[in-house]
């Protein structure tokens, strides 16, 4: 997996709650990373990265808060939101794509 080759460790995938879904939750050293994976076959409407709207960001933030409430071992860890954008054959990793 692309992210494992870059030193990240998978904690959970497809975390779901009423607030939304988080595709991947990973750690990098002592940081918790919430990752949204987006794929678009065409860049016609802005591509994969542009598809993470403000509304989607807010849902991810709410879901991350739910995750942290039920997984208190990570409650004091720094956290960030990354986006993996896949457009045709190009993979872009946007670290700290947005903040809460």
C-alpha cells in the first residue's frame, strides 16, 4: 500500500458513524491521521482533490471527533486530515489538506 511505504501504520479503515465515514485512520510516529481517498477518472470538474468540498470536510471533522471520543488512547495525540487524490494514473498526497 502506498501509505505504508511512506511509514504510516493502518489503525482502521472505513470507520462509519452517524456523522460520516473516514476512509483510513493511520498513525505516523505519534500522530493520528484521518485520510480521505478520492478517485476521479477525469479532471473535467476539478479532479479528485477538488471534490473534497467544505461540507465533506465538516463531515470528516465530525466523524473524527466521534472516533476520538470512543478511542481515548489517541485523545492526546496530534491529529491531521490528509487527502489522497487519484486522477487517472496520478496519485497526490495532500498532507494537512484542511484543519478543524
